[in-house]
């Protein structure tokens, strides 16, 4: 079984949390028993998360050797220029080494995107813009670190596709079996 889930912001990609007070988890969304997340999506990120009960499938989806493309929309602070886009396309050097080249392009704010809860902070004096990034690796907080490295700190991060799977209109907290 493969499930496409639209993970809301500030939800853990696991079914339990031992924090005090506990944070929100996948347990509150009525997912079928015996599925688990195939990969990760940061607590403060949102969007597509795949869940499965098939270990081999989970491995195929998440193993870096298979280089499944992951597409994100990132709302960033600042003005996107050609130099920043080119650095993302060439690969950025992070503290854990250089990243693979990414597909990167500036986009208009997505009209279909749901409001975030909690809302993104807004500052009149600082412009923001949107990027679409496609990566073929998955390091810890990689998109956020890459955009920061080119002078565009991420304010909001939404994964919209992983491999051939897309959100396709799922609202936050909704899921479907593929």
C-alpha cells in the first residue's frame, strides 16, 4: 500500500512523540494501521509525505542511489536574482559538503496554495518571493540550508512532488491510497 499524505506544518513524521508537551503526530489523521513514513519532512515543513506498509518500496523511494526527484515550493525572504538561481543550479557548498545541482526557477506565488497555520511572518520592509526547486538528494533541512547559502532564507517550505507522486489538490491533513 502507498499513501500520499499532505502533512500540515508543525506535525512530526511519526506516530508518537515523547516530548513534553507532546507535539502533533501522524496518529491524529486516521491513517491505516501498520504504515510508516517513507522518508522525512521536517516538523516545520509541509506537503507531500509518502507512507507505506512495504519496506522494499520505502527503501526504493528513499535510497539516495535511486535519486528520486523531490520538488519543493519555497517562499523565501529577499529578491531572487539570476546569480542565486545559478548557484542553486550548480550546487551549493554546505557545511557537510557540496550539494548535487538542483533545478531552480523563480515562480509567482501559487494561487492554489492553502494558508499556513501558523502564518508566515510578514515584514513590510523585507520583500519575499517564491522558488520551485527539484532535488535528487535529501539531506537534513537541505532546501532551507541551500536557500540560506545563496542569501534567500526560507520562510515557508512545501513539498509538492516525490518521484511520480504529486499532491494534486489534497488539503493539509488529507490523504489518499495510490
